[in-house]
C-alpha cells in the first residue's frame, strides 16, 4: 500500500500511540482488501458504545480507554484515547436510558451507559445514537468519501445521496476517526458503483409495504451486487426508499442500487450500467411480491399479538405523524405493547408537536437510541411480534426466537388496538 508522508508519520507514532494503532489497523485492513492507498474522509458513523456483558465487565475493570483500545482499535495494550480528528457520530446503541425499566435493563448497566456516553462526547463524538444519522444532520453530499457502519444507512447514502462508503466495521471506523483515512476500495471507486443486474418491476410499487417487499426480493436475488430498477412509476418519499434499502441489505448484502431518474448517479438505464452489461435480469411481479410476503411471515402462526414494533430503520417525524393519525382517540389492547423507535432528536420534536402525548395516551411508548434487534430486549413474555419493517421481520425470529408478523402500518396499529393479527397482502 502506498502511504503519503503524513500517513507514514502517523504510522511511525509521531501523532501518539492511539493514532499509530489506528493507522497500523488501517494498513493491515487495506492490504487484506488489496487497496492500493488510503483515501481522506471527514465523515465517520461508528459504534463506540459499551454493549453486552463482555465489554461491560471489561470497561468496569479496566476503564473506558482500555475498553476502546481493545474493542475499537484491536489493541490489547491500553492507550490514551485522544479527541477525534474527523466529524464522527455514534450510531444506534443498546439502550434507551429514559425507558430502561420498560426495556428490562439493570440499573448498573444504565449507569455505565450514561458514563460511557459522557466519555464518548468528551472525545468529540456526536451522540446521534441512531441507525439513520442522515435524518438528523449527518447528510453527506454527492461524491463525499465516508466511513460508515450500519447496512441500512450505507445503502441509503450510497444510492440516494451519492456519497461513497463501504459497509465498514467497528474497528475500521474507529481508526478512521483518529486518522481521517479509510482504505480506497469497493464503492469509493467509480467503476464499482455501476449497475450489475437489471430488475424489471412489473408490480406498481407505491406503498411502504411494497417497497419493503421489493427490497427483500432484490436482496435475495442480487446478493451483494448493484441492482438497477426499471419500471418504477411512483416517485418514493425518503422513508419508502429507507425501508427498501434496509430490506435489500438484510436479505442480501446490497450496498448500492440505482433507480434511474430518482437516485443520485443515474438519470437513465444506460447511465446506471455505464460500461457494464447486465449480468442477470430479474422480474418483480405479483408472484414474487406474494412469495416475499410469505417468506417474511414464515415464523408467524399465532394471531394473538403481544408486541408491536415500529421504527426500523428509525422512524422519521412524518412516520410518527402518520402513526399518530391512526392512533388518536384509540387505546392499545391491555395485553399488547406498542413501542415506536426514532432518533433522540426527533423524539424531542415529537414532544413539541404533541405526538408523544398521543402515543402515550393510547398506551404506547416512543423510544430512542436503540431497537429490539440491537438491544435484544422485548416486553416480558413476548412470543408474537408484529412490525411494518421487513428488516425487523427478517432478524427478530432469528435473534430473539419470537414469531413475527410483517404487514402494513395500518395492520400493525389494528393489531395493537385489538391484540389480534388480521393483516394480509392486498
């Protein structure tokens, strides 16, 4: 790997041990990937929270610097952690410290989480604590090189915004924070961003449910290549493409896609493919739509619903408003819980708009910072879940062992009020 003089200085330890450890990690990582060089970045989205028993016990015994060294910089030698060099934000975490009792979190973990947040803020890391930082201020521009974790966020900024990142990990993003560098490979390179496969959409995809089903299908058939969608007639809003990308990144490994005339880098089919010719062509019609719906509901048998989960990826303020229109004046079934997840900043906006009160009056909770798949915390006794998120329907049965129904927002609110699932594909 070719290094600049500045990068060699960092690798030699002239900017301190944490920077040296970071640069050493990036060089090893880049060489394993076959990257010829590092690229500058000033936009990092990462995970620096202390989560799980192993990390928590380590932090309690050795302190936050040592835990950061071990789990973020791959260094068993504890080093003093300096202020970050880049604009860096914390992604979704393992707990909502306001509703920790509802989550069933132990009080000692809440205390550690708050102390860890203060430590991270002291390093200059912005505590956005969401899987959708682009909804609350971290909005990279077209062509900007980033170092982001979180598959649903990566596919969104690559495709919708035209920023450039691979789906990075905890260690590489941490190293990027202290060096302002990330390996130049994958979706940082022009030719790797061109389309590889054509998906002809024969069903009129308009609702959020259909965008989730289309995304789930695209992920299954495309894997980790770059799909180009043909036949989209209705321009989706931001939360529809958010759900599409999250579903495609869950059933497959899609990090980039093109919808000519809608996404950032393709005005036409020809521009989307560039010098490439489609490797494969697929069709999404009525049969494929039904198959994806059946696949997402394969774990569900019992129509008595214990828990409704909304907000994966984290809900926008528009989605919260739509939930409130369906909930206002109603009451959630006594045997059912409704949790809605949104970024902390948007929860404050929901408070001001009166949306939080509508949700609370109905018997639900508006939470932030986490989600059931990340926290692995569900209401006690939960056996059957309903959600409008294809991503959450994909992960919850595997992670927590619950039955999971997937359907529309209307289906989910009806289940919250009645305690029964009566949804179906329309």
